[in-house]
C-alpha cells in the first residue's frame, strides 16, 4: 500500500489590554482519505482576581488502513470531525485559594465506529453524530506546608446523538455505555516535617451501564448496572535532608481493595476487564 500525506499549519497570537486572542489552522491532505482541516480560536483574559477563557476548536480523525479495508462494501469511510466549544471562569480567593468553573459541548460528526455481525463479521462505518456536553468545578487551596484539591464534573450525551452501538435507553442517566455520568475527587498533601510529607486522594465515579450476555447460544444480552465506586490512595514521601533532589514514596493504591473493571463501550457483550485490587507501591 502506498500513500502520500502532507500538512501545513499556522498560528497567530494577538495580545493587548483586552486579553489574548489566539487563532490557528491545520490543513492536511492524504492520498487515501482526502483533505481535512482543523481551525481553532481561543480568547483569554485576566483582570484582578478573575480570569476567563473562551474556545472554539475542531479536530479530525482520518480513517486508518484497517478502517478502509473493513469498510462498507458500497460507499467508503470518511474522516470524522470533532468540534468543541468551551468556556471557563476562575476566581482567586485571598492569597491561597482559587475556584474554576468550566462548561463544554463536544460534537463528533461522522464518527468511525466498529460494528460486528455474524454474517459480515468485522466492519467499520460512519454513524451520523455523537458527543457530550457537561461541566466541571475545581477548587485549589494552597498553603506553605499543605495543599488541597477538590473537583467534580458531570456529562451527558447530546440529545441528537446517533450511535446505536454505544447509546443507552432513556432513564439510565448516563452518557454512554461503560462511562460514568459524574465524577468527583479530593486530594491533598501535608509536609509534616521538612523531610516527611503525607499525601492522599479519593476518587468517586457514578454508576455505569453495559450490555452483558445472558444466553450465549441465543446471543441474548441484558443491560446491567454497575454500582458507583470510591477509590482511596495514600502515601508517605520521604526527602533525605542531604539529598534535596531525591525523594522516596511509599504508597497504598486502592486502599479499600474495591473491585474495579473496564466495561466495553459498545453493546458487544464482552466480559469486563478486571483491574488491580489493593497495591503497595514504592518509587525512588
């Protein structure tokens, strides 16, 4: 297989008292998949204790040789485009804290998806549209000897999304199969002594859904809800006084030994991939 690919790109930045405006563009041509483009424009402003950001950006994913090889018998696979619009506001509180809020909308046009059926086996094709919209909030508090971070976010599928391999029925309250609709985290560290620090982190994610096989002979599947999970990590960081650039980290990951799994993002009934339970870690 022979192919040629070439791309040009550029970026312009304009800075003034009114903020920073950045614009960029990428144009690429591939002899197998054609021409694709990706524009981007962003604006940011810092005034007093506030900052603001606005962004519109586009990206693309060209079909791979394997996508083309297993594409539909009639027609062809085309490049998928991802368009994101995003806005952020931030406020510094005193000299130690900052809170940041963010909203976004990400749309995927002509998403390339994997489809399997018993007659034609493996296939790749374009669906019409996919994507999510959501928001998140973050809070940072930093002092001389300690640091605290908090964050949370929620997302949902776009109402006009059409990707039946990943969509879920109404009422499940999540974005897509295998993905939680909400996440939260809290993390912190405390320098107990000049050479000793304690760190910790807690991660929570909401319940998820996936289709699982209940009758292999008939190929029957049912929608299964997996419960929300909370993970706790902790550790000690030792910094020998005579070696300021060296640190020893002793940690425990998944302290509560929670069961974790990676779910298939499409309705093919694959068994979940189990992840590690409690782990003891050492790093130098």
